[in-house]
C-alpha cells in the first residue's frame, strides 16, 4: 500500500501494533473529547490564499532558539518508543537528524540519554523533564542531558497526576518485562506513574531549574494567557501550547484555539510552539499563521516508527514537509517569514 498521508500510517499502526500498545498511544482522558477536538479545531480554520505571488522557489526553513531547522515541524516528547519499534528512541533520534529537525526526548524513554545522543551525534535535541518527588534524580537527569549536548530543557507542567485513560485501566497497561524506563534509576512501574511525580511543583521551581543548568527552559502544557504571562515573567525562553494530546484534563481547549490567546499574551517576547492534532502540512501552515514558531508531532511519530522504524518516521516527516511546502505555495507564501495572521480566518459555520 502506498503511504501518501499520515492517516495511512495511523491505519497501519492500529492494524499491526499489539492492542495494548495501540491503546496506550491512542488514549485520551475520560471521553477523549479534547483529544478529538485537537484535530477538529483545525478544520474550522480557513485559508485566505493570495495569488500571483511568484512561488517558483519556496523556503521552508526556520529557526528555533537560534538554531536552524529544515522546516517548522519537530518531534514532541512521547514515552516508550520501543513499544512501537525495537530500536525505540535511537531510531527517532536518527530520523530527526536525517531530516534536520528537533527531537524532544522524553524522561520516559526506553533508551538512555547516552544511547539517544550516540545514535544521532551533533543533532538538535531537547530533553523533556518531569519533576519527580526525588528531586536529586531530576537534578541528575537535567545535568546529564546538558553534559550530553542536549540544547534545551522542556518542563512538562500539566502532569501533577496522570489523567484517567480508560483503555489503559481496562488493559492493566504496563511495560513488557524486557523494557525499562532507562533514565530513572529506580525500577519504575508505569502503572504507578503518578506517585513518583511531584504534584507540589510551582512556578518557583523554574528558579530551581535555572540554578541547575544553563540550558534554555521551555514550558510545555500552557493553555491560558495568565500562565503565558507567568512563563515570561519567570524568564523561560519558550512555551509549548499543549494539552498533552488530550490525555490529561478532558474538556479543555484544543491547542490551536489556545495558541491564539497565548501568542497574544506573549507579544513576541519569547517563542511559542504548539503540539496536538497536526495531521497535514496545511495544519502546520495554520499554526504558523496563528503565531506558532514551530509545531511538534506526537502520535504521528509513533505511527511512523511502527511502520518502519527510522525510515518510517522519515517518511512521515517528509510527507508533512512536502505538504507544508505545497500549502505555502498555494496560499501565496514563498518563505516562512511571509506567513501571518492575514492568511487565515475562523469558519463561520
């Protein structure tokens, strides 16, 4: 079967992954309304394309925190890549390097930070951190990541406790015995994830993190102007507008809708990114038109890995890249700098 769009990879992954793994990756919280709304919200945004604008050459490159990437799509942090492909996060890192984009490695990786670094040396990698009750373990992770050449620290802020994901509870989800969450010293039980997380984390902990590392800090999980303003005030370098793929609080806003509020609050003082619901190159264009510097993909990464590992993930990224380039051209934009709010309107329907 020809793989021509991201939903082809989704169908493949659903068919061939073990049910318990598919259900874990696909899960949303409660009724999954927010998970589904992340995708539906893009369909309510319409383009205002311009014509006769010389789109004979299209420049899709951009920069995030001063580093150039080949196009404005990076890989969001997701856990347990070995559930999708035997080489796990090593394959993810290699695909991101081959496509010259940013990979955010998860605290809950099934490969060590050292293995990820060795798989894709001198590539753009950020490290995603959950702060655990054992602060010394979190501190050690941050310092290990910096020493290994990771270039950004992404603090996930929307997981004081794990959301209620019904299929995982029905399935009694846990990692197979041969897989480990390798970056955490203690043996780690996935089904008991929440107890090890620190629910007492506050904005003051940003100062603690800044005392540990010189890495730029990006906060993931912001959905409101109030928290965007606090992020700026606490000296972080970036925000990822995210609702954790609809896996935490159900009935929150779709991320593309929250993006508008956050971008307005930030007023260009720090970079704003978005994840959740990106399935086509035209979605990427809509997100950039509404003020995102870059988008990050979560589940489609796992579908690509499930299809053919590193090669499958490169296919997913290449399809998004080609679709984004074509959407830009058809909308009348020859470079990323020409993308702006004038390009979109919200559907009246």
